[in-house]
């Protein structure tokens, strides 16, 4: 997996992409959410699909990328994935049975398919079925890490799984996926990515809650950030970008057309604490620099949110045009002992999960854009606070593996895959 690069930022000729995005933002960019980003996600990547422990003695169905997929056990104990519809008469594999190791049998007529999707027996037809060799279901490459089954929904050859896993998963000093929450978000997959790198927090997350009132830094009682200035791109690579708030302003400001905002700040009586409330914290402590301190987006749909104490990583998996399975990982340093481990568990389950993962992400963020509360089809205009969103929608999308391998992405508006390239990757497949 490519790491973030500071020394050699991505360029077009001699012009940094960051500079192009900055100029586009000042011009009120009209880049739309699906101009280059497909509605059902980029396909040529690995995604987390299902917990391995959920796959039992019978096949189980999941809807991902707008497709219904049946998961069952391979001969070697791993997990296979086939399109859920039997090519004989269209019955569901997920309602069938695993009669033999490494196979799934259609519940309607007993045609049996192996983990590659090839029909290997027609149970009620004959011992040597003439139809079986002609039946084939689509199979999806799968791999497993940390109890999670990953799936490759694309048509090109999968890269090694490690190339698409977050680098924190393989860092020996970290805990990997120790704290994980999986939840359906009623929203198109692009919006959780957009809001992970935008500036909504300065307005949306200002309300009163028990978690803000009891925060150890007493942030609710200090001057809060109200403006960011132009959002800056501070790191670039071929598959990721880091953005940082610009000239953050705290307290209260006067707007010539409407007056002062916030209108009331009498309760913010404590002195301003450096880095408080701005969404990105500048740190000088090298011990803490392992955590993410900028809003980060990594393709295809991973966002890292600043915390200062650990890595808060969200990885969205498209279900259909209006639903996303959100895998949220909170990754801490490996505990120094049993008491440190106990502290991490207590901190996560008693504070971090209810205060941030649930209260902020699900009860404040998601509420704004869930269901039909966000109109994806209206023309949008993005400005200097949307630098990260512009960068994602245009530059990272066009640098994606889908564009590199196929010349475009299935389901985006402005650049569908090149039919000749698609044919090259699918040549010879049944």
C-alpha cells in the first residue's frame, strides 16, 4: 500500500495538484459527487465484506455493490463468494445447502457449484450431468485477515490483500482491529467520505451533549473554532490525501450581512486551549505522532479522523445507491501490560464508542445526510472549505485503480470504462 508522501507531492507537469485544487476552489468548483466517482463504489479494490464467524454450515447472503452475494466455506476452511442467483433457473444459493465440502447446492433442482462458480454436479439429473459443465456462476475473489472476510468486486486481477489494508493493520506497535463497529449507514458511500475530510464539524458538532460537558479538556467551556479559512492539502500520494484546516478563528465573529455569530458564548469562560476544537491538532510530542493529526482520505473509501490519542479509521462499503456498511476501527498502541489493556477497553467502551463513534458519527453526522435528507442530484458548488472534497472527487477518483486499469469507472457520469480494456480483462471468461 502506498504511504503518504511529503517530499514528492503528486504533480501535473510542474504544478502541484494541491495548487490546482486551491485555484478550483476559489473559482467555485462544480465537480459533482458522481462525475468521476461511481455511485456503487470503485470496484478494483479489496473491501471488508463479512465477519468470518458469520459464515456457518449454510450459505449466507449479503448485498454489496448493488449485487446479492452468497458466502459459504471453501474446502480449505476459508470463505468463498458467488453471485447469489443460480444460473440454471435463478434460485438463490443463499437458501441452499452445503452438501459437500467447498460447494453450495441450489435448493430448487440440486445443481451443485464449487468455490470457483463451476457447476460440478446435477444431483437430480444424472450421475454425469451433461448440463453441469455448461453452468457457471460468477465468483468473487476473497481473502481473510483478522477474522474479516474481504472481497474483490472488480473484473481485473486482484492485488495482494496487504496492498489495500490500512498500514495500521500491519504495524507491530499497534493493536490492529482491536475495537471494531459495523453499522449500516443509510447514505450513498461517497458522503461519509466527503464529510470525513470537510469542515462540517465547526458547525454541526457545537451542540450540548453529556459527552462534551464531561470532556476531560473541558472543550465546551472554552472558545470554539468558528472558521477555518482555506483548507490546505498538506500531503499527497497516488491514492491518498491529507487536508488540514487553514487559519482557524476562535470565539465570535461579525458577519456584515447578518451580525454576530455565535450569538451567545457566555458559558465559554475558560481560556482557549491550543488545538482545541479545530478538528486538527498540531502536536510537538513525537510519542504521539503515530496517530493521525490531519483529516486523511485513502482510496477507495477509507477516512482517518484526528484524535491525538489513537487512529479513528472508517471504511465504507457500498451496499446500494442509498446504503453503506460502515466499518469503524479504533486502533490504539499495543498495551504495555494487563492494566494498560484494561484501561484501553474501559476508555473505548465507556467513552470513545458512545461519545464519538455513536454520538458524533451516527447521531449527529449521519442524521444530517441519511435517507433522503441529502440531494445528490442537484448541482453543487464547492469552495475553499471543500478542498479535500474537490481533491477526492476529481484527482483521486481519476487516479483510482479503476481508471488506471479500465480507463474509467462503472457507474460514474463522465468517464465510463474503455470497452477494449474491459474486453482485455474479461477475455476467455465464461
